[in-house]
DNA sequence: TATCGGATTAAACAAATGATTAATATGTTT
DNA sequence: AAACATATTAATCATTTGTTTAATCCGATA
């Protein structure tokens, strides 16, 4: 719903009957836009495609979201926030150990990306172009630094259980091994002649393997490297 | 140069004086197109931008390359072939060990991607859309399977030096840890508030670390896991 | 029932964009 | 010098595309 009307709408919100229908149309547009933007990117997506996919009149897109770009910014921001929030929640669970966090991040993201495999390329390629100021208010700058994960990591280093002192490598290796297969899927499937089914099975297998590999990479205690 | 004229040109190739100038213009277009396509993608790149970047008249683009799409296909194919050829050459060197191959692939790709950081996202996001048949003749299907690397890997598994029996995980982890940081650079830099200089220094550090990590992940012999 | 406001629609607009044309320039061949 | 082929240019074309407009629909309210 367009900005000007939003105020009026919110004022009446309680007795509004058509609200479901309104929200439905508004949501249909956003859902269609999300699907297309994520699959084809901003520049390759036409407003007419969005309207058709949503089953609505073209003008309604501008009626509710002002412009293609505003709609896109909204979706890019929401998608990125969702993506980062997952990480943030898992990294800040006070009741899980460092090892458990690794396992949960791995399983959580592999499940998420299996359902939404186009999200990483979408985020990473569109953030490059747009979003100059779009992400400043997100303030992710201290998200990792202030996390429970980071405390536990430093503790583990201090106790000599973990060898690498730069936690960035730890996080980067973990995310690399989880996310990259989805990003490179198309190329990798051609490189080794793999079907979709085999790919998904491989990613399920990696749920178990990645935590083991991470442990082997960063643990100082040889006896633990076997499990 | 357009198809129709190519024949005539090749017939005269020996005494052609304007050939340098011709090739120069043709090359200027391709270079400009490559730079823009790789940075902004197919859909976001205008033929007028390419013409301006190349410093040539708009019509010359169609004169030499027929259409935007033909020009793009050429560049996507060339870029992908270059990228894969690097891997192919390194994986098929008969005079290097498995460990040396890991080191060389790591150093080679980190250097390449430091110079051309946009290439991976470009390839991986554009291959998804175009390229239905563009890559069939590339026949990468057996590239990995028939490589010297694969022979050495199987040998290492047979000798018990390497633990994981599925070589796909080995290759995928290697490529993930090398390539993903470049793909996720923008997001990662925001996540940890990192500057460009720090990023490059980190990637140089990874040249040394990744082969060590790979060795730790996949080696069965505990005494080797320390180095 | 009449009226009002938001939702929806078909039509149109203006700018952008890929491509083409026709003319001209430039250098080569005869 | 004349004829020719290729390279280059400015102008134009036809479509596409994001957006707007004006009219209409529809349910709620008074």
C-alpha cells in the first residue's frame, strides 16, 4: 500500500474488513517480486512479469510500492535480514557449546539453502550494485564481534582446544563449505555430471561432515581429530 | 568482424595492413564488453555503455558482433573456458604430487581472483540463465574424472594417506575455501567491518593456510596433521 | 439509497534500448 | 585516377519498459 494511504489505513485498522483482501494483493505482489528478483536479478526482471506472476494489474505494483526500485530494495533488505538473522540467532545461543553451534549453523543453512538455493547468488550479486546505504542501518559491523560464539571461540583458543587465532578464517571456512556448493551448483554439476538428486544427497551428507572437518582443521588435540 | 566479411578477411589476411586497426577496434569492443558484463551482468549492461567505454560508435558493436547477445555469449564462454582451463592444467600436471597440486591451485586461483574478483559471481550467476547449450560442447563432464589429480587421489586413498573416499568433497572444499571469500566479500566486509587492504592480506594468508587445512581434513595419519 | 474512499483496470506516455540504414570516410587494388 | 571493399558515423526505427492517468468498480458508511 502506498505511503500516502498507509496512515489512513492504519488509523482504521481495527474495523477494516477489506484489509485481508488488500494485504492479500499487496502480499501477492511482493511474493511474485521476490520469486522473480531472486531467480533472475533486478535488471532482468520486468515489472510486467511481476504483475503477471502475481495475477494483478500492472498499475497495482506502483500503487502499492511506488516503483520497481523501492519494491526491490524492500525485498533485498528483507532477504538479507532473514539470512543474517539465522546466523545471529544461532551464534548467540547461550546454551549451546561451540561445537554444537557449528553443527546447528551447518544443518540450518543447508536446509534453508536446499529450499531457497538462489538466495546466496541473489544477495551477493545485487548487494554489489545497489545498497550503498541500504545496509548501513543494519549495523552488522559488530554482530560477529559481540556474539556469544566469539566469546566461546576466544575461550577455546585460550584453553588450547582451538589452534587458529584469527576467528575470521574459522567463520569463513564454515560458511564457504556450506554456501559455496549452492552458488557453484550449476558449474559443479557440469564438472562432474551430477544430477539434482545426487546434489541434494551430497549436501545432506555434508551436514554431518562439515562439523567434523571444521573440528579437524582447528583442533589442536590430535586425539580429537579422528572422530 | 561480422560473419559475412570474415571469409573475405581471412583470405586476404597476409597482406592486410588495416588489420591491426580492425583488430584493435574489434578488441576494444570486446574488452569494454568484458569489463562491463563481468562487473554488472548481461541485463544491466547497455550496448551504449559498451560503445562509450570502448570509445567507438554504437553501430560498430553490431557490425562486428551482430548482437549484444552474441557478444555476451562469446565473453561468457571465453571467461568460463579460461577459468576451467587453469584448473585443468594444474590438475593434469604429471610432475607434481597431490599436495603440490593443492598448493598450486590455491595460489593460482587466489592470484587470479585478486586481479579479477568479479569473475566468479559473473560466471555463476549468468550460467544459470543463459548457456543452455553453450556449455555442452565444453564437455567438462569427464574433465575431473580423467585427470591426473584423480589418479593420484585414488592412489592416496588406496595407500591410506587420504581418508575421504568421495573426491567430490575434496575438490568442493578446496574450491569453496578459495573462491567463496571473493564471492561473499561485500557481505563479509560488512559483517566484520574489514577494509580492502585487510581482505587482500587475508587472502594472501590463506594461500598458505588452505593447503594445510585440506591436509588436516583429509589425512588419516595423525602425525602429519600438525604441520 | 446516495455517497465516499480505496482498489482495480485499460489505455497511454515518455524514456530507454537494441538494432538498422544510408551516407561518408579511408585505404587498397586495378 | 578509377573502382572497390572495408570501416565508421549520425540519424532513425521499432520495441520494450517503468510509470502515470483517468475512468470504473466495490464495499462501507451515513
